[in-house]
C-alpha cells in the first residue's frame, strides 16, 4: 500500500513528493503531462528559476525525485473510493492501487474567450496573470478582455505596468457605473462592441478588430475569465468548496475529508508556481505527521 497517491505533477505535487520521499514514505505520483501553463513560454516570480520554461521546471523536478524512490507514472487518477482504512485509487491504465492518503494537486483550467486568432497567441502575447507576464509589456499597450467577467479589476491592476491600457467587454460583460468612473479616472477607455478577430503575426498580437469596424492596436492581451477545476475528484470525495470555486482547505492543504489533501491552484487564490510549490511542501509535512501519529510517533500533550 502507498502512503500517499499524488494526483498532479506540477510544482505543488512535485514539491510534496520531494518532502515525502525524503521522509522515506512510499509515494505514487501520477501526472498527465498537461500542466495549466503548458502554453506559456516561461514562468516568472520563482526564485532561482525566473524565466524557466514550465516544462523544463517539471523535468528538473522529476529528476530530483529519482534518488528517493518516488514511483512516478504518466497516468491520470480517474477515481478515488474510500475503503475501511484506505483509498482505492483507479488509474487511467485500468490499474487500481491502494493508498492511506490522497493528495490532489490537479489545478484549474483557464477558459480563454473564443475569439478567432486568440488561441494562436495564447501563452505568447495573450495571458491571464499580470504578476506572471505584466513586466514583459511594461510601457506598452495592453488590452484587457472580459467576456463574462468585468475587465475593470484586471485593467486597473495593469496600470501598475503601463499607462496604456484599454478594456473590452465583448458586448457581454457588465461594467457598472462605479467601475466606469474608476476606469475613466485612470484614462482607461472601454470598448463594448463585440470582437471580430485578433490580428497577429505568428502569435504576436497586433490589434483587436471589432465587428462595428473599430480597431485597437495593442502589444498584448490579458483576459479576465472564469476558471474550472481540472478534475472533479475533490467534489466527488465530498470536499467543501469556497464561493470562488476553489477547494476549502487549511494552511496545510487539509480538507474536511479525512486524509484527503488539496494544494496548488485548485485550493488557493494566489496562483503562482512558487506558491504552489510551497503549499505542496507544507502538505507533505502534514501527511508525514499524520503518518507518524498513526505509528504512535507523536508525543502526547
């Protein structure tokens, strides 16, 4: 039986596996090889790894697990069923494994607006996080698109990086009167027409073209859009969710379901790779302490 099965091999899952491997725990790490930031050219804000391509970071992380005997498999965890004192974990290969605990680090999915030309630019000059990619467009023209979510908050935030920001609602998102006043006060124009297409040169955004014939030249696009859970395992296991749609956990990734832990973008609201790695490390400590207590290695108060 595994001490823990980890679903998701991003920074959170890899970090938890590293801690648990160093604690001599039997760990199975499952990953589909499709991280949230797979389209991104580089991750930022990760000390000593700033500018590293996301897939390269994951390769380095997997290499670092080898000395600790971590069982790493390119499979998906498709179902988790609680047994009397363990979990039956079903893998996409059809195999079932037994685990004392489960750590979900499956993350979330971004839902970019469905606009012709945008997909070709996603991860190159189209982004969703200003902390991750805003610096690269400092003092350039940035367009903010909000499809079902108001673009006001993201547009105002991006004024930290450039004075040249425009907001677009795609004819769908609502910008209330107070937000319009704020945007006007900071010289952010609002375009409410529907977008026809994104003009680009091999992924480099050049302009947004509207259906009414208007055109806005820009160097990058950031979008405000809903996110969805990468998988439904947490929900099916009975975990509680926040009003924002993330799994409710404590600071160690502990959920309301005994021996089910959730870390990374699926559970918290600061979605940085370095934060996910830290959360994975803390969850690894929490799982190890739980295993120590199970073995009678915890001193009584």
